[in-house]
C-alpha cells in the first residue's frame, strides 16, 4: 500500500506557483477572501488561505462582514469586488449565515473571478471540457493527487460516493472528461443507491465524499483499489486533549490493507484544496492580464 501524501504534493504545487508569481512583472495576483461571522472552522480555513497566499506572493484582502449582514449587503460587496480591476479572485467562505442564499451569492461572482469554481458558468465549463474555466478546488485537488501519483483513469471504473455540488458532481465530470489522465467510466452513488457495496466493490478508483465517519469498510472494496478519502469528520475521543479525533469517510485501518494507494485523513485531500485555490487565482490573474476586460 502506498500512501498518497497530500501535504507533500501540495507543497510541490505551492513551490511551482511561488516561482511563477515571482516572475510576474508588475501587479501580483490578488484574492479577496470574505468570511461572514466567527465560525471557528471558517476562521481557521481563511487564516490558512491567507498564509498560503503570502507564501506564494499573492496579495490577499480579508473582508469580514458581521454575521448579521443582509443578503443585499453581501451582494453589494461582491458586486464592488467584481468591478475592482486590482482583484483577480473572489472566495466567500462557506457556510454562511441562514439569511444568506449561498447559491445566489456564488452565482453573483463574476465568472472570470470565481476561483472557487462554484458559479454556474464555471461548472458548465467543466461539463464542456473547457479549460478556460475554474474547477472547484477540492475536485481539482483530487485530479492533481491522482495525476501526481501516476493514476491514469483511462478505462478504469471510478466510483464516487456523494453527489454534492462541492465534490461529488464536479469530480464525476472531471473523471469523465475526454483528456489525458481522465477518460474514466464513472458511477455516482448516493443515499438513494441500492446495493451500494456491490457497486463499490467494482471500483478501480473509489472517491468517498459523504461526510460519514469510517463508512467505507474492507468488505466494500476490492484488492488493489485506489482510495481517495474526501471526508473530514470529528469523532469523540477521550484520549485526545481536544476531546476528538479526525477521521475520513473510509475505515483506514482495514481498507488500507487492501488498497494499492490511499489518501490519509488528515494530510490527504485537505492540503490540496488550498493549493488549488491559489493555482486558480494565479490563472485568473494570467487570463485577465492577457485578456483584460
């Protein structure tokens, strides 16, 4: 079994981006990071994104509206950033407070600045195999992990557990694309799937993204499978100072014995998400510099 080291691969990508940004003459790439409220996980995620941007040489603007902000006021902030020529990418940290319609906010980001890839235009470009768009960061990270671990999806049966807008749907579309590294045969499973284990046992590559701790067990996979575990779940653990431990959607202790390659949790998909956000921001700057307006 080979461990797919997301930390190491993300570090390599960040070093590549740092070299690219240092070679830019003139204005450096800039990302606006919007965090509404003080959700502890969101605070941590945005801080990590800000730190990584600084390491690469990307300017980050942190915008912190109060949790009470109205949908109209947040829309106005996004609109102002859309019109700001010195901002290349816009990310709004999810989850947002209940008075905000997240989908409408994502749709309101200018497609050429939608570096989180969750707007209608960029999701559509994934379906059209159009590389000018921005791929949602976690699915983009999964594809990079596979490519840099020498896993070619061509002719392989890729089974995705989960159909979220954030991971399940876009990773299925990416695995299907008619291009190098993709060309997989894809099955999407979800809460309405019958005989789930019978399908997952057929997988050459299994991508688990359902948010259920240790859900995928050894009897659900075949020997030699490649496992990408997207889940990050907090499980109570009285032996830890924090009172919990992080675990994925896959029972690592048993499944890793059968897998040819597997991502750990933490240290697998997670670090890649931030690296891909930065890659999208540099790409946005490049495309807007070459094709201004």
